[in-house]
C-alpha cells in the first residue's frame, strides 16, 4: 500500500521547493487518516493556466491562488473525521483491490506571492496554507457557510502548526 504524491512545478515565475510541499501534502493526508493505495497530484502553475482552469471549471474569470479537483467523491470514512464526528482514529480507506485517485491540487505561486504581501506573511507560509487548504478540499471540507469555514480554518491552523511552523 502506498500514498503517492505526484508533484510538479509547471511554472517559471517563482522557485518552488516541490519536494517540501509534497512532503507537507503527504503529512496532512496521513494526519487526516488517508490509508491504502492513494494518489494525489500537486501542481504549481502560472497565472494563465490557473485562470484558464478557474474559468473552465468554476466559471470565474481571472487567476486564483489554489484550486482543488476531487476525483472520487465517495471517499469511505471510518472513525473520527474533523467534520463528521464519531470516535476513534479517523481513516479514509480505499478498496484494497483498487487505487483511490483522490484528486489534484493546483497552486499558483505568483498569486500566492501577492496574497502573502497582502496577508503580511512570508511566501512559504502562504504556499503551505494553500497546500493544506487544497488537500482539505480533496478530503471533503469546504467553506461555503460560516460554520464550515471556521471548522476548515481551525483544522488548517492545527495542521500548519504541526507540520509547517517550527516552534523554538
């Protein structure tokens, strides 16, 4: 059984530490209980590419910072999951005979760089947030209403504190 993150830097605007973000994505997936043969794609693209995806799939014009494209909507959950209650350790298990194609997370570093300035954070912090945010979307979390947004943001901060921020 394996958890495979296929990461690629398909832009030339800003340098991206692909392996670092791949490791973060894997850590988040494992912390969220993803088990079994699972694949996720993590792509870093330019503004034209993400704007095209945003228009094509969401009907929105212009570039955005991150898009998530879940592939398999019916992820089988067992135990406790942050937004589903229950008890015990949470897991997401795929059929042992098949590969779970969880989905794609697409990040635009140049938009992230502008957002980092606006948010008063380093680019690495903004990229980390976008990777975690995208992974949580693949796992079914959303921010369509206030309660969902608060839950998702709280989980993002917990995961960032655990896997991204170094405390001294």
